[in-house]
């Protein structure tokens, strides 16, 4: 039931009737704001971009979380060996990360694998690569800058990372079975080290890895082809898509007796660092 208020002049002539809704409106600070729709844009803090890669060979899946704040934080749940997350928009600054073994048993998942502070710079793109040994207590998040300039028109960029240890050479060739050329593309790459990016014409591509000083191939991996796009879509990442940048990581076999024991051989896995449309230099990306 509405409450009605009656106002009269000296002659008793009715002036107006106001409903409770109008009275509430009059009680606001400014009458002009009553019934006015306003759209505000929430402000965001300075952001970086962060993804995780699991390069720990002697344990199973891991959970990686920022434990300082919930919002604008990257997360990985049951991240398998050699697997990666997407890039997450992440609040920049000094951030607190913690790594746990994946489990539904509280006695297992409460065993902290890594706990550390990492500084993230706004506007930068990072990989936090979990490397080392969980059994020996040496697993740590290795901070990798994924900053890269757009490759020239008609080309892609590729670099090689060594997540397996030792010193290795890498060969950027056409296929995983292409004969090794006389000179390696990526020379003497030590453990937890990345080469510079190398530009290459779009098309097929693969990386083959040997120990330094050897011509025996330890592992090979083909670069991913771009998935099909519909008319009007922006080009997807792939070795055939100009403007794409990759990191090809070399991983060791899984540790015997661990949850990764089924990974019986070293491997090369490609990850996308830059999509073709991350910069407007690619004509196909321009609306």
C-alpha cells in the first residue's frame, strides 16, 4: 500500500500528491540523480601475463596458486608433466606463489613443493616453469620472459629451451625425420636456458635435439599447424601463420618409479609465446 501525502494552499486547493517512491527520490543528495542510469568503468591495476609449465619429472600433477590475492591471479590445477596453462592476466608487483602435489588426500596436498615470492613487471609476458626435483626438494619456479617482437612478414619466430639439464644442441628443420644439417640452429643450450628467437619462413617446422658434440638425436618435435579459421576470423597461431612466436622446450624422460615413469623418452614440446594478432603488424589482423 502506498503512503500518500496531501499538500494544500490557504484555500484548501490540492497542489500535489507524492508517492513514497518520489519521497525517497527527494531524499537523495541531488534531485537530478533520481532515476538516472550511470555506467562506470572499473579500474584495473597494472597487469602482467603469466602461464605455468610443469617440467618436474619425478612427481605427478601439481597445483600452482598465488596465495596473496585471489583475483587477477594465475592458477594451475593438476598440471601434468610437460603441460602448460594459458596466459592469465595477473596483477603485477611482488606476488606470492605456492606449489602443491595434486591430491584429494589432505596429507598429500599439504606437502608444499615450492613457496616463493616473484616480481612481475606490468606489461610483460612470463612463463613460470616449475623445474628441479620434487623428491630432492629442489623444485622451483623458473621465471622466463616471453617478450618477443613480431617476426617479419611471412615468417614465424622459434627459440629453444632446455628443461632437461645437460648441454644440448637444437636443429630447426622441416620435419621430425629430416636429416640433421651440418650446423645446429641452437648451440650449446644449458639446463634451464633459452636460446634467442630465430626467424623462419612460414610452413612446416620441427626441432630435433642432440647432446652437444653428438649427432645422435635424443628427441624431435613438429611445430603445430594452425587450426582452420572461418571467413572473417583472425588467423590462429601455427607454423603456417605469420606473426606467431614459439618456444620449443626439451624435456627429459619421466623419473623411474614416479607417476611420470610412463614417459620413457625425452621429448620436444612446442608452446605458443605470441599469437599472430598480438601486434597489428600482420595485415590479416586489421579489421
